[in-house]
C-alpha cells in the first residue's frame, strides 16, 4: 500500500461528529464517503469528496476505511452486514474505528478482520464538534504499531492532539470511556454542588470565578459554568449518547470487578434526564434537571450579577498601616503567616510553644496571650480547626474579647460553619468589632507561593479596608457577599475538590482493572474533557508515591459534613457529594482520622483489586 498523501481514504458516519472529522481530510487526501444519510453525502460531494454507492464499494475503492458510528453493533453491521465493507476488503487494507465503542466487542471485530489480512485500530475522539472543526480534538489510538505508523499522517491531518494508547485494539476506546465517565460524574457533581451554593445565595459568577482560581477547578468549571453565566451553550452533545458512554464505562467496571458507585449515581441522574426531558435532550439540558431537583436557578438574576466589591485607592493605603496578629499556627496558618511576614511584622499566638518559637525565629513577634494580641493589633486573623474553636479563641476565658475594642477587625480563615460564623459576627458587632470570613483554598504550598484563592465575605466597606492585606497573601481574592458567604463558598470548593478526587480514583481504578496503563490515561485525560486539577495533581502521586495534599481525613470529613448539612438546610439534594461524604467517612473510620487524604487511594486499590503504582 502506498503511504502518505497517496492513500485513498473512505469515511462512513457523517453525523454530528463524523462530518467535521471527515471534512478535515478534504483537500489533503483523496476522500470518498458513504452514509445512509444521503443529504450528508451530497454535502460532501459538493466539497469535492468522492461518493460510493455502498460500504462494499467504498472498501473496494479505498486503502483506509474510517468509521464514526453511534455504537459498536453499528460498526459490526457496516463491516459484516449485507453490502458491507467486508465484501470489498483485501489484505493490507486498514480500518480505523472512531466510534465510542465497547472495547471487547471491537477486539472481537479486529480478530475477525485480522484473519482476512486486514488491520484494525481504534481511534475515538474527545473534545466536541467545535474542536473537531478546529482540528483540536483529542484522538486516542490503539492497535498494531505497523498499522498506526501507516495511518498516523491521516490522524494528524484531523488533529494535532493524537495520543498513542498501546498496541491492544480497544484500549483507545477504553481510555475514552474513562475520560467520559469522569467528565459526566464531574459535570453532575459540579452542577449539584453549585446549585447548593446558588440556593444559599451566592451568585454563579462569583462561584465560577472562585472555583476556577482554586484547586477544585475542572473542565466543567472552565467551560460549562462560564457558558451558563453568559447564557450560551457549551456543548451540543446528545444526552442519550452520554448515557451510552457512561453505561459502557460502568459495564467495563462490572465485567472486570471494579466497583463504581459514584459513576453509577451519575448514570442514574443522566438517565433521569433522558426519561424526563426526552430522547432529543442535549447534555446542556441536565442543568434543567439539577435546577428542578434543587428548586433554584443556576444562572444569576440581575441583582446577583451586580454584586461586586469596591476597592478604592484610599482602602489600599491600609496595606502598610494595619497592625496584624495571627492565631492558629497549624500547617495552613503557619504558611499564611510566613507569607504575610514577607510584607509586614506579624504578632502570633498558638497554644503550642514550639510552633511559636519556630515562627519567632523567622521574624514573627510572639504574643504573651490572646488579650494582649487583640489590644496590640488592628486586625486579628484566625485559622483553627473549626468554628467551635474560633468561638473559644474569641469568647473563651482569656480570649480575644478581653482585649478587643471598637474599630478592630477579626478575619476568620477557618473552614467553618456559616451559621456559627454569622452568630459570632453578630456578637462581635455588639462590641463594635467587624468580622470578615476569608477562608482560603490551595494548601500550605499555595499559601507560601502566594497563589491560594481567598473567599472573602462581610460588610463591603470592611472587606475593602482589609482587601490589600488579603492581597498580600494572594491576588486571588474573590468577594462573596455578606458574612458567612465566604465559608459557604469554601464548602462549595471543598465538596467539589473531594468529588473530583474520588471520581478520579474510581475511574482510574476501573481503567487499570481493564489493563490500561496509568501513564496513557494521564496524558489523554489531562488534555481531555475528564480533566480536573485534582486528577492532574493526584495521578503522579499514584504512580510514584508521595503526597498531593496536606490534609487529614478527619478535616475532609468535617468539611463534607458542613457542605452536606448546608445543602440539607437549604433543600438542595447533592447525591454525588453525599455519596463521596459517606465514602470519606468510611475511609476515616478504616484508615484513621489522622491519615492523609492521599491514603484514600489504598481503599480504591483494595476494592478494585489493583495496585496503582504497578500500572
């Protein structure tokens, strides 16, 4: 067979995805098409493509046959059915299957073709129609290397993003299913958690901004949420096709013995969408389903869209004038203090003298007690395990209250309970003291690097006054509204981050149980629609060991409980987030609350019967 541009290429399946893929070949290759949709064929004929009268004729005329069909059963019929490709195939020809198919069924087809001297590779795509038109889809290719080398120029003419996924036919399709089930589960988790935030009073624009500045960002927060904010569609993908892909992924898990409880909830929600919205529903329409379930609208109204924070030049002057004290020098608090000390002196207090001495050696000023710290400082910042401890620090015996005076500001950076924070704010207001809740996201490393996201809420004038101080920690400050909304925003972020993590563990474990390589899944999904910042951070740790985060399981449990309680209180069901909470609670019981959250991976290894590092 002649290689390169002299190969004659046939394409079958000129639907929503197949058509733009095939169009990328016009003008570069001698393209011939066939499809049961005669109108689609006519459009290609106008563009200069050749037209075959049947699949058999197409196979007779072409060296390489490409297919993009709804299901593997359609592929089998087109190849082996009446007037199918098999009638025109001869040894040396190659079939490229771009269908999102069933890997084992595709392997069976490949074995039958191999007996006839015909090679088959699978090369499904991900990224959507717009990416296909632009030549930017992700193509996942697996099959014999000799066949791949022959057709590689054709695939690269369709897209520059071609990923080799091994020599076993079907592995490209399997990796696409891993990608798609992650996309679906992350999509529904994102929407239901954001619905909780919206029903609690946070604007979608604010949630979108903060999530995309945080470690909880994923492909959905980056593409779908901005589209909802702007009132446009992010994809035109058919909802029944997503149901098909997720079902096939779960069936892969079932057949291999890899449990997928979170993905199964996602499938149930998607199927509910098809059942209630109809067979013509698009993937975008799941927004309506989530809105109906939560009793809220995701898109902002005019009032919530107008919410913003004033940051005047006068307020900026406070950056150097304010004296600052910090209470709570754990891993996160100490990292935040070290960041602050790059710009100012900071008084510190903690019940652990050794930690205080370490920071004192780095330039911090040790306060003898909480009342004296409160008397000496204009702004007192707190980062402790939970809101109960915050109240003890402020109102307990020997607490800050004994040194507070009117005009001072307390900034609570704890991941806390919004209702308790609001109560604390009311009691401080009676003393003439303002409370700003400003929890952060990004971990100690992000604090030290100045890249954390800070979710700030409270009275606008007070937040404007302390914003320059917060910006000295990180420029990623998002104003979330009145007191308590910063904590709700942090709970939204933490709940989504936890979901992203467990979805990644579950899907990757299924892939490994089906013989996929961790490095192949990593390179594809990092550029695909299943990507999340968590996946990108976690997978190298799965392969090589180490830690992706510095968080104890008991704290993740606390955050998930607060998020789910907030959802219950406002009447927003979070099916996926609650399933994740249950799994993390079980993990904390099994591994111990002091275990790092990366230890959760061990549970997924045990339940799927795999070892991440060995893959």
